[in-house]
């Protein structure tokens, strides 16, 4: 009898059960499975790779300490995404209260500043012109549309999963996705590709994972 391959949700749930049963080291596998998605989601909100890494670490630590509260009613990736969005939102509010620059405004560190195009930290690792065009286009549309676009088009989440992660209706997801594509159409046409949008390389993956494991005291 042929055994069907496990789905991503089943793999996550099995790993979670083992971690809760005492195999804490397996939490590393859970992080590595979701690092790229959280990084892209974070970059759509913060546009600062070091801030995003910090928020990813906060997300994983928060999730670890509350892992026993995850009821598996939704996908683990959706649950993590909610935490990540909340962490990023809290950082934005904190920066706003402290009087720091609004990172959503095009300033000297933004790739589309008024004095001319400059590379952001992310643009340096994105493949030449196509990657830069994609990044510029995404960062120039409102965050609420950008988030939906990245989650649907780049991460491949369905409408229901995107709605659950953002806590909005499925109708809202569809509307925002359509509007995002309309906004981007004139800038990037049909040239966007997953591996060119906020890429998450192995060295960054190792750094985030190792920092979280150290903070959690997992060896």
C-alpha cells in the first residue's frame, strides 16, 4: 500500500508535537521551514533587513513560549505570520512614538529617494535590475496592498490563509490583491519572480536560527 507524502501542515504539526514532548532541538527545523516567508513579510512592512531579523527572532521566541497554546486549528505558518505582523507593527508604533523617521516615507535610505535611486540593504542581494525594479515597485505601493501581494503571489498562500493571517475578510484579500496588481502592472509588467523578491539566503537563515536557539538555551 502506497503511503501518501505528508503535507506541510502535517510535517509542522508532527514537529510541534515532538518539540512539546521534549525534543526541543527540532524547533530549529520549524524555524528553517518558515524563515523565508517571515523575512519577506517583514521586509514588506519594515524595509530594513536588520530590523526584520530582530522581529523574526522575537516571533520565534514568542511562538516557542506559547507553542502549547497552538491548537492546530490553522496552519502553523499562518499562526507565525500573525505573530510576525504584530511584532513589526509594534516596532513601527515604537519608532513613531520615539519621533524617529517614518520608514514608510521615501528618505535618504529608501531606494526611491528624491535625490536619485540608491540601493537599500535588500537591493544589494537582489539580482541586478529586475530585482531592483521589483523591490522599488513593491515598496512604492501602500503596505496593506503590498502585504497581500507578497503573501498571495510570492508565498503562494491561498485567499483563506491570507485572510486568516491578516485578520481580514476573503473579499478584502481579493480586492487588495487586484488593486496591488494594478498598481504594479505599469512598473514591472510580468517580470516578477519569487527568488528575486526579498531573497533569504542561508547565511541569514543560520544567523536567525542560531540566535534564537541561544536565547532559548537550546543546544
